[in-house]
């Protein structure tokens, strides 16, 4: 009877959460995709999970994976110095473009700059290092058929031709889940990549307003005209979860808080799973069985 009671009450809570998420997404004029995965049970919330979205800077996560894969395979060491070529110096986010006397960085430091400051120059340098074709071949080998790097950063003409860097909520969430479980390369490499994702400035996250500041967040957001994306591991101690949320065809000034509102609903759901008994009483999480 206890198992049945837990199943019934948790399912009702899940249904209520699903309805809340649907109401937020349906009310937006934008096309919105979401996958949120309970990293303990594997339970998933999903909307438009297989739709392909432009990724903006969130595509830097797959680039980071390829850097670590090639380092693991001995093609270079993360401590090796890498020159920054003038052709790769571009505008937009980042700091390297403002450091005229810095002509080289370690590969690891380029990777950290690519994620933590979303440095576009560092990103272009790493794409040259590992090769766009190799990034996409690795994604294909991982079973990710829709996630592709098709251009460098800040290439308006290529973007205009439709050469966008793309993924789906389902594939982004799969990458996040692999990293959390230590299944990309090995546990040490996965953990180091997650630690780099934790260095991203939390003020750039649209998921963060729905999550208490003491909950660790490993994430990468992206913004383009009409597009907003975010890939995140919400490391809630009692109930960690992964979120991949993507918007396209946004209308300026309308439904500007979709990601923030979705994040609050998800956090409240997973916090309650981790802090309540099967009947909904809040207790010390160590006592929950």
C-alpha cells in the first residue's frame, strides 16, 4: 500500500507540474522546446523535444567535448600553448579581442574562456584546433544526429545562408546527462567539463532566477536575434536535474520570462521530490526513503 500511495501522490504532482509547464509554453508566441530530466530516476518532462533549434553560444558545449576527446586521444595536451590567429579574432562576447598583446593561451585556458566568458575568439581558435568535421563526426558517433557545428562564431553571412549551429532539446539533455553520470570519455573528464560549466557567470543564466543562489548550476546559455537557449545541470543535492530549453521565432516584448517561469516550476517540483515524504510532508532529506 505504501508503494501505491507514493506512486499515486507523486503521479498527481507530476501531472500538475506538466500542466503548469504546458500553460507557460502554450502562452508564448515563440516556438519553445524543453527537456528536463530527473538525474536520479530518469523521469522526463518534454515539449517539442525533437525540434531543431539554433543554439547560439550553447553550441560551445559540443566543441568543448571534442577538445577533451582529442586531448584524451593524445592529439595534444590541454597545457599546450595555442596561438590566436588574427583571422579568429571576432567581436561579440569575450575578452581576448581586448587583449592585443596576448597572442597565445593554453588549450585549457581557451576552453575555460570559451565557456565562462563565452569568448568567441577562443571558440574560433578551438574549432580550428579540433576541426569542425571532427566535432560533427564525434556527435554522430554518440548517436546525436541533429546537433551540428556548421560555422564559426560571428559569421553573419553564413547565418544568413542558414548555416546555423543547431541541436534539439532531447540531444542537448542527453549530453548533459552523460556528463553528470561520468559517461563522456570517463568520470574524470566528465567532471572537469562540468566544473568548467560551473564557471559561467550566473548572471547570464535565464534559468538562475528560478533557482536559489546556493544551488550549484553548471550551464551554457545562448542568444541570437529571435533565439534564446540554455543547457544546464541543476545540482540540487537531494534531486539533481538537467534542463535543455530553447526558443526561436521570439516576438520582442512578448513572453520574455518563459525560461525563468519554467525554471521556477521545475525547481519547485524537484525540490519537493527531494524534501518530502510520499505523502507530501517536508522532512530532513536524509530521512526520506
